[in-house]
């Protein structure tokens, strides 16, 4: 019979939400165990575009109001962490771009007037021209307007490696999760047959959370998933671009981020409207054709003959929404010792951890237990997640 473990906070799911929370709790002196069934960040987190939104995108369709402070403050929280002076030491995380750009390919679309008038945007957007343009847009044939947003883009693989280091010995590979009850009360979890007792249990398992709740005999909070069909392009001739390209509608027509592949080439990662409903309905070959057409029309000077393409399907997991999705806050619900939530954005991982810490403080949960780290160190540890382009476009 494997030995039992006691810890202050047991977290299930090591995407950005679980890893960020884990590192913050450890820094506050809590003992933690973070259980992951596959790889660290290997689901939504490593498939994200790495944009640390301040919410400007949402102002395009008026969903961001002046009261939505949580997301507006995220770029500052991340910048401080990246410089080593914030709530976590993320000096090992690579910054890919100090700014994300808003790019209007033609004349300014009418809906941008209210966008620029919005309180959330004022003072945070500057127009750039000439040499200040992102490298991929510096071409004589380029027409359109480009605005610099005070948002950053990070390299997610290096973030995951950094957070894994901050996790020390708290990481545990584990697949089979069952409730550990004391009478009626949940006092911990049984992970692959090993009892782990904890003062609080946090489920931050992304799309896996609904099944975990089911395994614990619960059906709340309800979860929804929204699919995306992303496109990757890899080529030695591609130059960096981090931008939302605007179409006529409220969502960016295409959002392009650029990521370094292990062989030194750049990978363009394409999301936005291209990857939503119509894109989800397309087969991969048709989705690649649609992406090639977009690039040919928006960036006609890019030679596509040297570019290799692939697509990736992935679901975003969030709390079920009856009305308007609120993209500007993380979500957390509690039931006795159990806390369950979704950050809803990579950028909102700090907000997710704030919410958990506020619950611990409200309930008077202080660091108490000494997890037997020697014991954990002997157990299997989950590997780091691998970017999709390394698997699909090696
Ligand atoms: C294509 C795409 C692009 C995006 N781009 C951005 C962006 O640019 N900026 C931004 O802010 N947000 C972005 N997002 C959203 C962002 O990626 C997610 O909100 C965020 O990564 C969610 O983190 P998470 O930790 O909740 O989930 P995940 O990263 O999915 O992690 C959950 C973890 O739980 C594990 N798990 C599941 N079930 C179990 C179980 N039973 N036992 C143990 N472990 C389990 C999984 O293996 C996984 O590692 C994007 C999302 C997608 C899909």
C-alpha cells in the first residue's frame, strides 16, 4: 500500500492556471502537490498564442467596460514577474514581443471610431509607421494602419519550464483520481491508489475538469468548450508579426503570432476569426487553403512557395455561460474544501490565483502541513508539454 501524503493545497491540472497558482502558494509558504495526468501545459496552454491581453481586443465589440479592471491590469502583473520584481520570478521566461499590434489593412473600419473612444483603450494605443512597423509589414507594398497595443507576447514553452522549476518537488504524475472521504466530507483525493490529504483541493484541469467533477459525484460548476481550428505556417523567409488584423466585424479577421521553432525558423500561428466557426467546419486541407488565401491577400509580398503548413484543433474550456461570455475575469467556484475554476485566458492566470488565495484567506487556511517531499521526489514527475509545431512541422 503506497504511503499517504498530507499537504496544504492539492491542485489537479498543471496548465498555466495550476502551475501559476502552485508557484504562488509555495512562495507564500504553503505546501502543495500538483497532479498532472499528461504533460505540463500540454493542453490549451502550450497551444495558446501567448498574448498577455490587457483587454483591448474586447473593446472592439464593446464587451470591455471601464469596470473590467482585472484583465486591464494583467500586462503590468506579467511584466513585473518577467523582470523578477513581481509575485513570481519569471526571469527565465522569454518575451517574444513587447507589444501586440492592431492592424487595419484598408481604410479604418467604421467600428473603430467607438473603439478608439472607449475608456479601456484611451492612452494605450499608438499608431506606428515606417521602421516602427512589425518586421513582416515593412514592405513598400504595405498599405493600412497599424497601432501598437500595450500588451505583450510571451514564449509559452519557456514559461512552462520556468513554472516547472518554481514547482520544485511538488509535481506528481497521476492519472486515476478518486475522492478521499472522511464520512461525508471530502478530505483529499486518492491519486493512482495513493491517499493525499489536503486542507483545500483545487481543480484546474481545463477541459478535464467536467470529468473530474463527475468522478467526485458532482455536476457543478458546469463547463463549456468552444472549438478552434488553428493554422501553423513555417518557413525560413517568415519574419516576426504579432497582430490582430481587423476585418469588418467585431472579431479580428486573423490574429497572427510568431514563435521560434527548435531549428531556428519562425512559425506563424494563425487564429482569430479564421480559426472560429467557419474554420472549425473546414477539413484541414480546406483550412490551409483559406489561410493561404488570407496571407496572399493581406501580405502579398510573402513568398509562400517555401512555407510548410499544418492545422491544429483544440477546445477552449470555460465555465458554461448562459449569456455574454465574460472574457475579462477568471472564474472560481467553491464547495467546502473543493475549489474549481478556469482562468479563461492565459493572461488571467494571476487573477485565477488571486481568487484561490482570497478563498484561503477567507477560510483562515494557513500553511500547516509538511508535504513529505522526499517521498514525492521518488514518484513519477510529468514531462513538459511540447509545442504543436515541433510535432507537426519538425
Ligand atoms: C488556440 C488557443 C489560443 C489561445 N491564445 C491565448 C492567448 O493568446 N492569450 C490568452 O490569454 N489566452 C489564450 N488562450 C486561452 C488559454 O490558452 C487558456 O485559457 C489557458 O491556457 C487555460 O489554462 P488551464 O491551466 O486552465 O488549462 P490547460 O492548459 O488546458 O491545462 C489543464 C491541465 O489539466 C490536465 N488534466 C486534465 N484532466 C486531468 C486529470 N483528470 N488529472 C490530472 N490532470 C488533468 C491536462 O492534462 C492539462 O495539462 C488560447 C487558447 C487556445 C485554445
